[in-house]
C-alpha cells in the first residue's frame, strides 16, 4: 500500500508525543534518533543554527526512525538527521537504489510529495549497514565477504540489533539477494551491545554500521559487500517545508555548509569521541562547528 502523509500519521500516531510549548512559533526544533552518531549530528545541526542566530530547541534521542518520523510529521520537531538508504527503504518502502544521486533525488521527490518534507544537501559520509567478525572468526571460518558468510552461516551465531532481523534492507534482504544466511542462531541486542556479545564470544558475527567507532576499537573485520547489496546511506538533513518557508534566514545555507566536512573519516572520529571517550555529544558537536 502506498504510504501517504495521512497513512504515515495513522501508522506512527502511537509514537512518543513531545510536550508543546508557547515558544514553538519562533524556535527551530531540532531532533535526532536514539543512537550516538545521530544524536551528535543532530547536535551539530543545532550548534550551527545557534551560531547563525536561530533560536533552537533540542529534542535529541527520540527513538527509532518511526518515532522521529512521527515527531516531524506532527510538527513536534522540524528537522532531524536521516540516512538516504533508510529513508528509501524503511520509510518509503521502496526497492534499493544503488546510485547515490538517483537515490537522493528519489527520496527528496517522494518526501516532498507525500509528507511535506524536503532534504537538504547530503554529506559524503555514508553510514551503511554491515556485518563484522573478529579476526579469529575470519580465519577459522574463512569469511571475508558476505558471499562467504552466506555459505558459512549455519555454523555461525549472529548478534543483531532488533531492526536488522525484520527490515527489507537487512537480514531478509540478504537471504533473498545472496541466498543462504541461515544462521545457527540469531539474538537481538540494543544498539552497541552486539559488540559486547562478539567480544565475549557469545556470537561469531555482529551487525554494524560502517562508521561505528567500535569497529576499530575492537579490531574487527567488516565483511565486504562483494555483490553490492546495500545502497548508500549518506547523512542528510530532513526538514519540514513549512519551516523553510516561514523563515527568511538561510537555514539551507547554514546546514549545507556542514556537509562537505561530514566524511566517513570525520564521522568515525566523532563516534570515537562519544562512544569510546564517553564525551557529551553536544560538546563534540560544538568543537566540530566552531
């Protein structure tokens, strides 16, 4: 069934409702999802807008993609960081597009038509999904690529974040696209805890995002997507069109100037500061902006 704005509101209507306040007419409300990279990027957007003279309200750590979408559709927030591949597959429920320009253009067009939202400029940084193993597992089972993992899966235990077992661009899609991927066992963990399962030896394979700081910290091997299953997941600001039209000041220019610096390397460094060094995302964001 085609997802329209009205249907999205109905589907997401049970999600978190933020408290309303009288300052909403003059404040720009910036939100984020509930994982550290997205929170830090949301704080970067907020800090840049602060610096540009906007009055900003922060509503970080809202929850999943569905909760963030519900919040922006209701107007509880007006802006949050999204990933192009997630928007295409998890929100629009469209088939993967592997060319980044075509993917971006498709999502932008559909968000404007269906939701009254638009996308600003995407960053070069792409936080794609992936699977990782320890070096010991890579040697023992001869797994360096997703094709090899698909064949070896009956011998392997997977530690996954909850969305990975259901999303079309995750385990079900891998099984259909590559064949195989019938793991010996699949356990789900809150985001980040799948790395601990791998380190403890409670799992052989873990789901990752390719800009995660814990990949380098744990000396993991990210399996090569040798048949190019996953589309790009470039970071992009999603904003309500009415929020852009209601302000004469240049929100787009302020945020678009940030995108060039958000490379994969930069995102990993931000994630190291927050996830490994345990620094406040708002402090890390301020250093990035200032």
